[in-house]
């Protein structure tokens, strides 16, 4: 899964359950550490085997740390669905993001598809920072309208039209 996230695909792949996403991250990091140990065991020469084992042990420790951090902080970033609409078999969600007390809220418009009832792809269509609330509607068949509510004095209300093709 980490390779898929880093591959540059235009969509992200998730499990519908946040616990399954956490488990996938933990298992991925543990498999990386295990792969390093297996590789080190395959090295035959004494000095190189010792170096490979040292890196494998360090890799396992880093993998365990990353697995712990992945499980401990997997739900740290808030993700609340503000609005959603369906049209023509497509599902669109307007999601409020919250990265913590020192950042402002933002909105992300995503097109989601579910496979086998467990996997979900998310394609980011639009995003804006310094926004708390908004709504979604369709204008015609292929135009999605995002209405953004004002956010304090500095960020006025806005309407954004997104052409879907």
C-alpha cells in the first residue's frame, strides 16, 4: 500500500474501515523490517553479512517505531464529511480536514468509488484552505457546484463550479 501511495496514481486507495487502514500501515512497516532481515540472512560473506544484519536490525527498530507511530497517530488528522451527492453512479464528498490546533480548517472535494464493499478509491477534485463549511449541488449533468461559507472576516463566501468530464 505505501508503494501505491507514492506511485503518483491520480487516486488514493483506502479501506472503508479506519481500523483496517491502521492495520495495513502497521503490517506494511513490519513487512519492510522482515524483508530486511531475510535479505541479511541471504548474504553469505562474513563481513558483509554482519553489515547487512546491522542494517536489518536498525531497519526492524525503525519499522517498529513507524508501525507504533502509524497506529498511534492514524486518526490524528480529522476528516469529517460535510456534504455528499450522488449522480450517475458517482459519489462525491466534501470533506472538512483538521490537522490540529495550530492549523485552519480546509475543505476537499473527492470523487469516491467503493469496490467489494471494503476498498475505496478517492480522487481529489478540488481543495481550499481557510474554510470550515460548504455545500454541494449539481448544475446540469456535468457541473458540480461547491458553495463555500464565509470563514471569519478575511475569507468571504464563494461559489466554485467544477466541470466533470
